[in-house]
């Protein structure tokens, strides 16, 4: 029977026939290397989404609030990132970051709403 080697450290793998790594540490290191590039991108996007959500949540504690584009921008809001779009029957387009959303209105005003969960 051939000796199986850990692909991460080269030590002998003992145990089940389908076991690939010699230890949990080697398995974790290998998986972290595999996912490193995409994780950094996703982590940065998720951090920016969280920041957007915190801005909306801070301005909208009661569930409905009107504010201006400049106020959102001054707090670091990024209009290019959102998690979903909701279009009403009348054609109004709400952009949501998780449960907090906003609707663009006239004169650079925005209606901030909270979706019932």
C-alpha cells in the first residue's frame, strides 16, 4: 500500500482512505490559499456594503426618512453598491442594501426606507 502524502506539508497522511491532509491546520492553510484572491475582493465589497448600510441605518432610525445626496456623500455613502433593486407597480425604483433602501426623488433628495423583514 502506497504512503499518502499531505499536499500542504508532505507529511504522511494517516486515517480514512479519503483523507487528504495530515491535520486540520494543513487543511485550513490549503483552503485559505485556494480562496485568498476572491476572499480579499469579497471582503472589500462587503465592507463597503456594510458602510452603506450603517449610513442608511444611522439616518433612518424610524423606518422612513428624507435626506439629500450631499448628506449621504458626506457620510461616505457609495451609490454604486447595493444588494437588490425593487421596482414598484408605478415604476419607482428602490435600491436596497440588505433591509435599508433608498429612492431617488426630485432636487437630489432621497427617501430612505426600511423593508419589513
